[in-house]
């Protein structure tokens, strides 16, 4: 794309409004900024859009959102499912409310019924609503845990999961086929209402969703008894979480829930955090301060669209608040829930436990222990949703638990995306249960390690922004793919997966076979001593991501091995 030519087109086009033109004229002498805004179109990827808010083809604005929505509308009409409707929700980010209304009205202009939440609501409730209302699709306006300057547009299909192949590719084709913004259809809200196309979802959906979650509690009496004393600090990080989280915890029996006051209300500026991400320890600063003041047991944070959960738990022996990775918190929930299901005789014989290629190997150990089939999928919860859909259609397997290392899990089949609200509830239930046994959540985590082995994992993200960064990411992946690593640090590589080329190679025997996974730009290294590394470009941010895991004989041994492996893998990539 000729970025300067495209910039001039926007400045001169009658299709672009005056406000946006003013924004562009203000940067007329900044060639690097013009290039970044116009060197490509903001890509409608396999789940939708994500980008910086602003004017330009490579930005989130009403034109890029409009084009995506018109493409989605064209696909729905082709399927003949416009009468089933589309559910729409949004988070607290800048322009989220405006983009959600715009999305609804463009769909309405195409004769497609919409159900728009009256106020912001979490991703998992949107996923639930798609299924509950029998919609053909769902749209969530969110950039998840990205910095404040971002927003995004996630598309869900009729099962409540984010779109997967071939639906994603077919919708992408429809979006790319729109060449002019004048092709985007328009209708007023008044006319859409008059035609019965524009509908509002009120608090009745909250009631239905929360009732389903409350029915997932395995030990309600223990929660009522020990929830009187358990102290919990929760922060929605200025996002959607507290539209329902505090209410849910109180309704299951928790009496001491402290919501961080400075972060309780939705605010797209995220004024108290640089990065509203529960994966980032700095995001917990105010929550940990409140926890110390209130002597709380558990500290929980959800991201702006409330599909991810971060946790700190108090170690009663030292008084310290211990940080959990996404693997740790999810697998603590998994071990608690699966063990209790087995104890109560409700663990299905054909149960499946779904994990991803970059998540902890501890998942496989837990699945083996409870005779569950462990299914490994590509990164992204939509891939977990795809397995759930197949199991539901074939009626041959029963979903028990699914998670990914990026701080997301799902405790039941009522939705098809990770659910930070349900995870908040499940962790609090687990805390009550272990309290009834004289243990803390940290004690419970140590018991899991003693039972299965000290599995530890970490991740490194290397940020490479702009067109030069995109080229560098391609170069790194190409070099890693074509120059086989024989060792990473002290670890010999014994197996290699190139998922893009659909190859698994055993480097000891030379045997090759297929991965059985959809094509994806992912490289995976199996190492000696139960260790592993993986590298892939981010699908939503200008980053290349490195993942690694080890198994140690103790916390100290595992931490030391992991640090060595992290340094070795980072050096290997940066050396390219």
C-alpha cells in the first residue's frame, strides 16, 4: 500500500468526515506517523479487529469498524440467518459504546436483528447471551488487556465461540471485498426500532447468567459457612467485571468482599494503571495495598472485558502475597473442581480436559490422574471452543475443563470463551473449601506440586512495532524455522514441531509425522528433562512471543531451571 497516496485520499475524500480530516491534517509533516497509520489496512483477522484508535486505514475508527460490520452482514445474509440476530456487547474503552451502537445499526440497515446490551458487560456474558438467545453471531467491542489507546472488535458465531475456520476466512473475504466506505449501509435508530430490528438486552440476562454460574458451585454449604470469614479483594481494573462480580460473590455467601474503590468504576483512560492487564504485577498495586489493610486472604483482578483473571494469595506462614501465573490459577481451579467431581461421583467417564500447545504440561498430569482425555489445541480460546462444539455435535465426549496459559479458563459448557467472572467465583469457592481443611490457596498449590511435580512456566514478549517490526518478526520466524536449534541453553532439543508446515520431527529417531493441528505460525521445541520452548508471533499485538516450561524437583530447582531456559531462548531469538 502506498501510504502517502492513501493518506492524501483520506484527506480529500468526501466519504471521510471533517473531524477525521482535521486529525490527519494535524500530522501532515510527520511522515513516520502517516506511514504507521496508512502502510496497511487494519487487518480483520481470524477473530476480528484490534488496533490503536484514530484516523487511518491501520486504526480503529468508524470506517474500519463499518467495513468489518458490513462484511459480517454480507456473510450473515449469504447464510440466510439474519432473522436469528446478533448479540452485541462492549467494554469500558474509549469509543466502545459508539462502536457497539454503530455495529448494531449497520447490521439493522442490512435487515439483521440485533440485541445490544444496555450497558457494558463482560465477554463471557456476551458468549452466554449468543447461546441463550439463539443468535447467529455475536460482536464484542473490546481490546481485552491492551493499553488504553487500543480498541478492538471480536466476532463470535452461533455456538458462542469466536469464529474459526472456515467461517473466519469466509467473513474475512467479505470484509476485504468492500472497496469503498460508501458501501456501508446506514439506518437511524428510530427506523431500526420501528422495524423491530434494534433490541436492548437488560439485566434479565445478568440474572440468567449468574444463575447458571451459581449452579456450578460444587460445595455451596462450605462456601456459605467459610465464606463468612474469607476476605477477598477484587479489582475490575476500570473494566466490565464489577457489573456482576461483586453481586455474584455475595450471592454465593461471601461476606467480606472489598472492591478497590479507585478502580471500581469503568474508565477507558485506565487512570490508575499503565496497562490494565492482570498478567502484570504492577496492575495489582492498589489491590495489594487494600489487601494488606484489610488482612485479606485472596486478591483477584480481571481485565477490562473480564475474560482473564489474575490472582495473589496470602501465604499464612510468611504473611506474603504470592503471585500466581495463569497456568497456576487455572490448574488450581482444575484440580479442585475435578477432584470434587470425582469425590461426588459426577465426573463423566468420557470427560475431556482441553489445553493449548503453550500451556503447562501439568494439565496432562492432572488429566492422566483422573482418567480424562487431554486434548491439546492451538493458542486462542476459540480453538478450545471448536473442540467443545464438535463434542456437543457428536455427543461422544463431555467437556470438564479448558484453559490457556494467558490467564483464562472455563468451568462449564454454558459459554464458549474464557470466563474471568466464573474463575473469580471458582477460586473463592476453592479458598473456602481449603479453609475448611485448615489450608490456604497457597498451601493447596504446593500440595499440587508435591503430588504431580514442580511444573513452572514463563513467557517473554519482544515488542516490534510498525512496518519494520512486522518485517523483523517475519525474519525471526523464518530463520528459526530454517535453522534447526540442536540445543537451547543446557537442554538438548529432542523433538521439533513446525505447525505451519504440519510436521513433528523426532530428532533422536528421525521419525516424522503430522501435527494434526490447523496451520499456524508456531514452532515448538521438546527438550530433555521434561522441558519445552515455543515461539510464535502474537495475533493481536506487534510482538513475538516466547513460551517455555520446566519440571523441577522443588520450587527452587524449577525456578532455577526456568530462568536459565528463559535466558537461553531469549538469547537465541535476539541473536538472529
